[in-house]
C-alpha cells in the first residue's frame, strides 16, 4: 500500500464524523519530506471548531496510522486569532 493510500485510509476513519456535519477533507499534497497538506471541505472549512477537528481528529489519525509522516498541515484552517475559533486548550 502506498503512503498516499495509507493516509487516505487513516482519514477514512474520521470522514464519517465530518460528513455528518456536512464537511470532509482532501489530501492536497504529500511533500517529499512526508508532510501531509490537507484541505478542509464543506462546513469544515468555515467551522469555528476546525482547529479542534484538525488537531484532535485528522492529525492524530494520520500520525497514529502512518508513523513516517513528519507533519500534518491544513491549508485552510480557521485562524487561531479568530474570536470564534475553538482551540484544544479551551476545552
């Protein structure tokens, strides 16, 4: 199984939860140094909880399933300075 397929498989464990709320995620790129770049789709792209979804869901699922991945980035994550953003330390 390729690295891309393994990352997709990890994301598939989270997708049902995203889809329930009208969202999804796509892999935009896996860089040569094994950094996954994700794009949040649908309601996830503008959700105030997207930081939590990314950190506690997507990033953790990928890192757990694909240890070769050195980093996970979202190209359209809610800005941490957004007054409506919900971050892990707020829970």
